[in-house]
């Protein structure tokens, strides 16, 4: 959900309804400014009114990076939209050509993109793991096909496909 607070758009990242033993109930939130990316903790009284912003979310296909922006295509109308790096954000580390993503717009202006929670990417480079150099499961750096470097277990080899969390960049598992 996107809120309109004092003319600025804020995306709700997390919320919790809290009823203390004494007094009115409140809603605690963690909200992110859509334009600046700043994350703030804010508490609302349960009786306060908050305006919600009309955000149009469309499923779009990522086509290519042209140097200036990331080009997405609406699969229904075949309309192309170029998004800047500030809008794509950390999602650029997980974008592959022909990948589907949700593009959110407000009054025709793109706000942000939402990627699937996990993607399957190939390891393009990693050092071979050495057996016996650890007491518990160790990790090593590995470069993905998008250029992003993540930490993977020692048994992962170059050329394997792995599942990666797009929110945190963590290794989730190996694809067989």
C-alpha cells in the first residue's frame, strides 16, 4: 500500500496493530519514501485518517539496458517504458532479459519496480572450495551472471544455477 502523507508518497513496508493495556490502540509502521528511499518508523493513532495514493501496478517484461535506462515493455499494449537507475534501484543486480517485473506508477510517473521474491541465476565465477578449511559450513564469494557478487557455500561450482533472494541478495539454494 502507498500512503499520501503531506504530499509525499510513502510505501508501507511493515505494520503492526498494537493495543496497550491502557489507552488507545495504535498502528506502528515502517514506511519508505518512494522518491528518496528513506525508511522511517511512524506510529498512527487508530482513529487517525490517512490518504492512500492511487498506484497503478502493471506486469512488464524487462527488455534491455540501453546505458541511460532500463527498458520495460507492457505485455498487453507492447508500450515500452525506460526507467532510470534511481527507480530500478538494487533490482538491477537481479534483472535478466525477458524477466517479468511489476512496475508501479502514480499519475503516469514510474515510482518503483517489484521483482519476484527469488530468481534463478547462473554462477559465472567462483574460486574452488577447499575441503577441511572450516569447522562448520563456510561460504565463499561468487559472481552471478548479472555481475552481482554474493556469498555461497563452498560446494557451489562455476556454471551452476542458484536461487537468490531479490530482497536481501542471500543465497537460497542450488537448482538441480
